[in-house]
C-alpha cells in the first residue's frame, strides 16, 4: 500500500492510498474549496475506486512516453501508477500536485533543468533503448530528490528561449536532449513523445510554460500536420493556444493554457474525468454525451458559447478527418470551481489522422454510428444537442469551409520546398477534400 499527499496551490487537501482499492480522503479540516475535481467535491466520506481515480490518472503517460518513464526509473523506483505520480507529481497539467508524506512539497513549476536519465530515453523516433523495465526496484520510500540525485546530469544547458528552440539547427538531437532533461518533469498524458518546458520570449522577456512535441516513425511529419490543422482551427474562429512549428518542421510547440497570466495554476479536467472513466476508455463514449457533459459542468453563462465551440470543432475534425477527437482531447478549465466561471478549454490536439490511417473513423460515435457524417446529420446534431439555430450552423459550416480551403493552399505551398513533407501533404489535402465533400452531402 502506497500513500501520497495531494496538494493544490501548495496546500495539502487530502491523501491518496492504493492500490486494491484506491482511496482518496480529504483532510478532516479541508475547506469546501478547492476540490481535486468537479466530480469529487469535498466531503468527509472517502472516495474509493477499484482503479485509480480518473482525475489522478489524467496526466499519466501512455505509449512511448510511458515506456520512457518506466525505463528511466526502473533501477530506483517501482513503476506502478502511484510511483509514477510520486515522481511526476510536482509537474502536472492542471492544479493537483502529489508528494510523498515524508518529503517536502515539490516546486510548482519546472523552470530548473532536470538532470538527465542515463538510459531508457527514446530518440525522436519514439523508440527506446537501455534498461530493462522489469528489473527489481528499490523500496517505494525513495524520495523524489533521491531520484534526481541518482541520475547523471546532462552535458550542456538546454535552450531557454522559444526562438532558440524553433530555430535550432538539429531539432532531432535537441528533442532527444530535452527528453533526457525534462522527461521526469513532464506530467502530461499522450502517446507521442512530449515534454513540458519553460521558455522565455525574446521580444517580451516573459517566461511561459510550453509543451514541446516530436513524432515517431509511425507518424512522419506529425508536427507539421498538427500545425496546419491548428491553423485551420484558428481561422475557423475556434479558440486555440499559442502554437509554433520549428523551422525544420520536426517540433510542434504549444503554450500551456492551464496556467493563468499571473502564473497561477488553473484547474483542468478532460472529458474522461468528467465522465468518470479511465484513459483506457477514451474512445468509449458518444458526442451526444460530450455535449451533455459540457451542459452539466460548464458555467451557465458560458454554456451556449461552449456548445457552439464544441460543435464547430467537431465539424472541423470531420472535414480534416481527425479520428482522434476522443474524450481526452476535450476539457474544461477554471480558477475556482465555486466561482461560476468553468469554461471549455481551448481546442488542442487536432491532426489529420487519415494521412496515416487511410480508412480511419471518428473517435466517438454520433447518432449511433462511428462514420464520417453527412452535413445533414451534423445539422441535426447541432440543433438537437448543442442548441444551435440553422442560421448559426450555416455560419459554422461557412467558417470551417473557408478556413480549410485557405489552409489547404498553405499546405501545398509549404510542401513545395520540403520534399519530406510532400507525401503527407498530399494525403492531408486528399482527406480534406473528401471531408469537404462529405460536409455538403445529403443523407
């Protein structure tokens, strides 16, 4: 049985124990706010689950990231969920932080360079090498700072400016180094390799926290793919975080939206959390349920705008053939869950998955079907489940159509000077044209 303290804004609010079962209990003297989740209000009774609570597993790594973390810590710590939370717990998306009862609280940000693991770090292609993830671990009482002390330091300073990252001459080597430095300070979900890093803007001299992503052999040119999909999202009128593509096209860099302008951590919960399911069920839902969850959790004065944003994002994903618009790629953010300002998060993680999986299908079902829906089906959904008028739906269709058409031209121009992108670009454009045709198809 392992135990972790759970903190919000530096203050302990409760304790998490597990496994078999996992039990979270608020401190007896905990105030009614803040709560660890909108789905877990403060109460005297413990919150008990057979699997780790969705809010606590929200930022656990997946895929190549999980392999990398497990291999990096296998010599010095166990690799179960609570051990991963213990190590990554000071560096999380959202405002929940996790510390060992016997240790001091971890810092709230990741501005300092993390010493680099000596083995088990994947290259930019997502493949890992080095330590055996099944080797015996030392006792779970090891402290987080012991982990850092046991890992050798990196050989040279990491770039500290956003411009330096974007213009770096060898971003493949750079990303490998960033993974070595910041892997254990990157509590963020997802399969593709990514790290959380603080970077300074040379023009404003302000530091902000960013997500830096690369891509593996299975998804070539994924950074450029995501970049142009996000360009289309912004042109459609959807709220997006600040984002960039490195000059060589290997890195996608996105500013974190879960940190306020004052540097304060915001609450963030994805739709897996709000629907009470684990990450392994992120494809096990419907877009009708997503709309209901938005209506249930978003503050009343923001619901109409949130439903319109959600519907527009779904129309865009349909046109772009983004088959990964699952529960973890929608969420809400807030400063104070009792303050009446819970809002839909900016749009993120939009990719033309059909460029890699030609017959890809939508992530969730709509109208009982997982297929690319006609414009008529989308109109019915927008009216029945998002509360939109037919006039508003027409405007959304026009905005998405115009944005995708304009961005399609950009994709072609970008590919002209970059032979390595041409194959993916052709597949993206073909998928978009099919998506546009589908949007105006009758039942």
